[in-house]
C-alpha cells in the first residue's frame, strides 16, 4: 500500500514538473510575456515604456520641503524626487564633510534638464504655467517610480540618446505608469 501511494505521488510530481517546464518553454518563446525592460514594443520607432507601481507613487516624508518655481503642486513631488535620487553620506576623513551619491544619474540629469527648460520657457512666455505644471507633474511621477524600478536600462539608454529637452519630454510622454 505504501509503495502504491509513493508511486502515485512520484508520478504526479513528474507530470507537474513536465507541465511546468513546457509552460516555461512557451513563456520564453512568447515575446509579449516577461518583458524585462518594462516596455512594450508596437513599432521599433514607437516604443512605449510601461512600469508598474503598487499602491501610490513613492513619496518619502520630508523634513524640509523645497519650493519649486511652479508653486505648491510640484513642491512635494520635487522634494520627493531630490530625496529619492540623492544619497548624502557623512565623510569623516579629509576636509570634506559629506559625499553625495546620485541614484540612476541618467534619469536624474534628464529631469533636471527638463526642469531648467520649463523654468526658462515659462519665464519667456513660450509655455504656459498650466502646461508646464501638467507635463512636469507626469515627469516627476515617472521619475519617482523609476527610481525604485530594477529594469530601466532600456529607458535609460533612450534617455542617453536624447539630446534636447524636447526629446526627453517626448520620451517621458511614452511612459505609462500602471498603478496596481
């Protein structure tokens, strides 16, 4: 009796392993599933980057909130962006009193470049304040999610290729944040 039960359990495990391996092979052959880079490709020229966030967009508690030139709606997001992307370490050796590490410097520099662009554009009158707030809100939301995302290499490579603030803005417009 024990041998029959042991044989049945072994047979069930073997069948289950075979199905699991078959599903894994099918998943590896399916280009739409398991996209590691967080993007979906419809057309090679038209990349859409999709990133998932559970709950809300990460916003750490700030002891001091920096003021943003566009006002209150962006001050909290700007402070969260700076806190997420910069790490300050106290250094006790030498003359320096602190060292700053930037997490994902490509994204950090791109967002700062766009921020400067909108500052100049709103002061010059070429972009309305409302449009700048809407666009910069989306960009800061994306940046705050991407800070904690592992698979951003493809997006970072695309940002490296973008030279102008307009190209960077169009890349961030292709980012979709799925809130789960």
